[in-house]
């Protein structure tokens, strides 16, 4: 988590772009919301632009560091830090600007499509400003032998061990890589544009595009990237020919490399994105067609891939996420429920831990272990007591 927030500061390409956009769009006296403030860098930019107040929302402990940075820069009076998930936050008045850096490597992975519309509808004035205002996703067929070789390592014995069973996972997974634009085999095409001002609910990404091969070579898969419109004058691109950012590019491999010819072959691609909690399940199909006489086409290859098939999404895991499933608590869940059910504002952490040892002696056979478990369970689900400073929890 700390590394992620560090990237926001050290990735000068995206951070400079955000600073320029904020200085352009935030006016003197504006009230601003910073969604997922992290170390507070975007909130500080808003203050630089003249904001009289910034609500900096962050659910992680890094917000304490942001407070310290604000104090060190004399901004503690202008920034209100709120440790919570934005969907659970209520503000006293509507704001002028909402700024967020919730973009995933292929734009939509980090739940921005959930948090931004909610914040827009509840926090933003009718004439208010969103940064970013939109994001567009692009895709292109790619030749990347070096990356594919790393993905396809399991076709060979490694240290005398046969890793072939792993290939089903590696070939049905997306990869974050920086690709060489020279490997593009066709003109990139837009597969989705999302306007945050008009976005309602989770947009459905189900795109089919057809690429005319412009450069003969070997097709290894697809590369994806995005372009975010931060302001009227500032856009931020993660295209292969743009300066490299922390997001890099997203690579979707195919089952096996295939030779394609310029002016002869066409690559038909279908790509879908299915939201699952904090993850996106990607499904991509790649069909290579060779033009024949009399306007007929020969299917040279037809590959279908999905992260459903990756070990990250086992059948058991997928069943748990189904809305038709009937969940039941495992042993760990029962312990969590036991602990939270006793958080009535009267029992101390030690008292709950003592009860835990009594009811679950086979798991918690000493008070120190039980206290650690109770402390962890209640940290994000309870309010601090008045004597919190004396509590062993803190």
C-alpha cells in the first residue's frame, strides 16, 4: 500500500499531469474532494491552486502520514482528513471539484467506476468539475517475443521440473508490461470511452473490433492502454509510444504465436470485462483470418482466453461470488462474528479475548494470541473508546 502511494509521487509523468490539471481547473476559494488521498499529494495540489477547503478521503492508515505532511506544510487548517470509504462519507455541503487517481493499469480495475459516480452524485455541485472527466480504452494486436517467452516458460523443463500444468494459468492471465511501439501490427482502435459526468452504474465492456494487419510479423497477443482527460488542456496517455508511467501497458497473450501478413490477414477481437469485487475478469477471443480469392476468408487461428481459467479464480472461488450461492461461515468467519457481536462499547479488548479463549480453546489457548485476534478484528469495525490511549489495542 505504501509503495502504491509512493508511486503517485515518484511517477512524475502522471503526477505532473495531475498537478497541471488541478492548477487549471481548481479556482481560488473552491471546495474540493480528493478521493483516495493516500499521502495527500492531490489535496496539496488543490491547496496550491487556491482551494479554501479540501476533504481528503482515505480508508487506509497512510492517511496519518498525509496529516503529518499537511502539518509540515502549514495546510492542516485547509484540509479535512476523513478516514473512511467514500461511499460511507457524508459532507456538509456540495463541493466544486472532485479529483481522484483511481485508475487501474487498463483503466477500470481499481473500482473507479463504483466510487466516482457515487461521489459525483452525492458530493458535487450540478456545475461542478470532475478530474478526470473521461477515460478512453484502446487495444491493438502486438508482436512481443520477449514478453511471450517469459510467459511461456512452462513449456520447457525448469531446473529439471515439468511446469506444463501451469500453462493454463499463464496463458489465461493479463500482464502489466511496457511494450515497444515497434511491435504494433495494426492501427490501434478504441474499445470503450467512459464519460464520468454521465456514467450511471457499472458500464458494460463488451467490444468487438477488427484489425487490418499493417505490418507482417508474429502475433503474440493484444496490448491495451488508456487515455484519461484530466482537464480541458491536460490528457494523460499510457500508450506504448507515450512516456512510461507506473500503469505501463496491459498485455493479453494468445494460446500460441501465429504469423500474420500485411494486407492479407485480418485479426478479429472480442473483449469483455466482468467486475468481481476489486477485480476484473477479462475474457478475450482472437480470430485470425486470411483473405482468399472471391472475397472468402480462411480461419488461420481462433483462440479464446479468460482469467476464469486462471488459478486466481478457481471453481470454488467463483461459486462463492455467485449471487445465487448460499454462503455459510467457516471457522474463521464464526470467530469474527463472535468477536464483533461482543463489541457493545462496554467490554474491553481483554475481556472479549478472555471470552474467545473460553469458547474457542482449541484455537486460542493463550490470552496474548486472543488479544491480537480481537485487536485485528475490531480495528476497522469499531469506534475508539474514550480511554483509547490506555487500551492495549493502541
